[in-house]
């Protein structure tokens, strides 16, 4: 019985991978932000915070944001779940590809909030995604 269940799980995983575009298959796994993307992403996040909540932005310095980004990891699982971790906090939910296969759509389990990231390129050694704020972020696989 256990062999049959394991076999079904293997077939299910293969079917999911077979439905993904070749470049997106490389996305499965855990990623960290490439060092070259830390500064521009931190700047963009601080600017967004200044617009949304100027008082809070005055209390946060850019180095704090950078430190959080350096610790951040993004895990995209073959079963369509994702997990984001940074500075002791985490965000979990489901991810899918948009109908045109050009965007990753993540839906938070707790809030239902959706975020979209445009796929610029995905290889096993480097992924580049364009965030909704316009910043292209490079990601390295975590080994």
C-alpha cells in the first residue's frame, strides 16, 4: 500500500513539473536575494514606506532594511506552496503562474493578499524577477 501511495506522489510531482515551462522548473527550491540587488531593493522599499507611512519611515534606517533583505529566503515548492522568511518572520501561501506564464502570483494563506512578480529569467543558478515596484531583483539558489 505504501508503495502505491509513494508512486502516486511521484506521478503527481512529475505531472506538476511537466506543466511548468522549462525555465520555471528551475524556480522550485529556496532562493536568497543576490548581493547586487540588496541596495536598490532597500532603497525602493524605503521610498514605498515614506509614501505609505512617513512617520514610520523616519524611524527606520536603510541599514536595517538591508540586514533584513540579506537574511530573507523565498522557497517555491513543487506542490504550489511558498514560504518567505526574514528576520524571524514568515509569510506562507500558494503560488501559481499567470495564464500567460510570465508572472508568479503568490496568494498569502492568512490575508488572501496577492502579489505578482514578473519572470525576467530563471536558471538553476540565478533567477531575476521584476517586482510590482518596478525593481528587478536577482536571486541566488540556497545550497
